[in-house]
């Protein structure tokens, strides 16, 4: 029986990031204040000729959200959180139903969004994994 992998992969990364300096979530509550990391996943099934089991290419997006009540700052905090995360997300792993193999990573510079209450910094990291069902 095939199982959809995105929930288990997302839970794997939330657990892997449990010890960093800010919470890693799949959905913030209304009272959640930055900094935090939002994690989302999407999958594409790959048809690999030499692999008899279902294989997926999973893209996991990590949105690092930092807030500042002034016009400046927050960039370094977003970069520090990213540096704290990298060794934890650039690795292979396993869940109850899947093997997770690290493939590659891309990221953006911290991008500011200005609001009347200050600015919000958003840094995005995408991790691509190949995932096979056990």
C-alpha cells in the first residue's frame, strides 16, 4: 500500500529542529510571536527504473520569520537561525514508513517586509530529498 509522504517528512524535520533557538512549526497559532520557522512540504512521485519501491522528490520549505519593531535589524538573527538549522536539515534520515535521502539545498537572502509596527524578515530555505517507502 502506498502512503503519502509529506506529513512524515514534515514531522521528521520538526523533530530534528526541536532544539534550536526558536520553535519550528507547520502552522503558527494566532498568538505566536516571531522568531519562528514555518515548515511546509510538497511531493512529486519519481519513476526510477532501478528502484522497485515508490520514490518521491520532496521539497521542504523552511520560512524563517523574524520581527523587529524598527526600520533596521533582524537580518543577522535570520541568518543565525539558518546556520543553526543547516547541520540538522542537510542529513539523511528515516521515519516509520520512509527513508529520507538528502539531495540538495537552496536559500534566499533575508527579505524585509515593512509594516507600520516595524519590519518582518523572511529567509527561505528549500531542501530537496529523495524519499522511498519502506
